[in-house]
């Protein structure tokens, strides 16, 4: 079933991002000659991302610049669970509509991805002995399917989501390091969060885009400088950063970054920022590492 068929509520996607499906169909598939894919950290956004044409364009163009991956492994802020667990590897994995108060059409969207059993086996093989990835019937939450529906609108790439079993930066770096070898096999490794996520502290003006809180600017500038230096030691101390604790009253939207950095060839190398700016008063800084 085509998730963007005319009768489907998600068909409006093409009105927001003209030609997205055509561009995706014309991309070049990854081959070993392309070398390792980058690892990404993206600020994923809630379903109203589909109403932000500019952001959707930038996400789509980001995917356009990459070879189409053979598979995608994503860690989202919205699934914290230990031991480390993978979503269902079956084709047409269901979606988790873990949000409230939005338009009904967002709850009817689908993202029918192919069977990911081969990826599940490879991920399990990368993990330390005694720590197998536990299979789950859980589907993809909005930290995974919302950005992927924009970046890979054909839904033709196998996708698995992996739970985040800890918020400890060192442990997440180690998990990312275990996943690093997958990049050389055409697997796109993604940490999905939001560079600032102080939802309780946003005013109506901020949500309307008329004002940006100082704590967003302070934290974003701090993070950008540390990432440009490849300064892992500073990033480890994010709880002491300017703008805290307002930028992250809880840590789950920042710490997927450490999975991404751990998967880098050199976790202390400068990153490449692909998206910056704000949405609803929050920093949507997104980046990739080689």
C-alpha cells in the first residue's frame, strides 16, 4: 500500500514539499564504493513538522545529498528502555502515535517500511556478549517516523528503532561505537532528539515563533561551539551548560547525540551542521559526523 496514495490523509505531503517523491525515486542507492555513510543527529519535531515547508525542504535536501541507505537504525528520545531493545523487524511495522492535541490526520498517517530482519541480526551481532538486543512488538514512535517520512518518503528503506537504555554519555558513546561498523555496510545510524526541549517554559509568543527564549540561544551557542571543537569533555557536562535547566528539564532529547558521536570514525572531530535556526522557540540544530 502506498502511504501517499491520494485517498490517504498523508497525501497532502506533496503539497508541502513538491516533487519529494520524484526526487527520492531518483536518488542513487548506496554501494561499498561510497564508503561509510555518516551518522546523523537530528532535531525531529512533532507531527506539525509536516506543516513547516522550509524545514521539510531542508530535511529532504539533506537526504538528497546522501546515497540512499540499505537500512536505517534510529535511536529516539521517546523510547527509553533497558535492556537494549529493538522494534519489530517485520514489514509494515506499525507507528506509535505518542503525541496529543494535534490534527486528526496525523493519527492516520502510515509509513509502511520493508522487512528489517537482516538489520536486526546485524545489530545483535555488534553488541557485547551477554547483551543481546531483545525483540519487541513495539512500532516506530514519532521521533523516528516523522523525520523519516520526510527524508525517505517512499518508505522503501528497512527501518529499526533501538531503545535508549541509559542517559549516561559514556555508555551511549560505547553503544554508538558498537554500531560504527554498520555505516560501512550502508546502514544510516541516527540519533533523534531536539537540541533544546524546554517545552514547559515556552510562552504563546515563543510557540508562535514571535520570540526565542534566551536559554535556547545560550544552550545552542554553547553546543555549537563544543561540537565545532569536537569537545566531548565539555559536551559531557551539558547539565552545567548555559541555559540549563530550561533548555533540557530532562535529558532524553539531548543525549541521543552521544550515540551519533560514538558512531563517528573520530568522535572528537568537528561535526557538520546541516540544519540550524529555531522552531517554536526551540533550537532545531541537526548535524552529521563522518
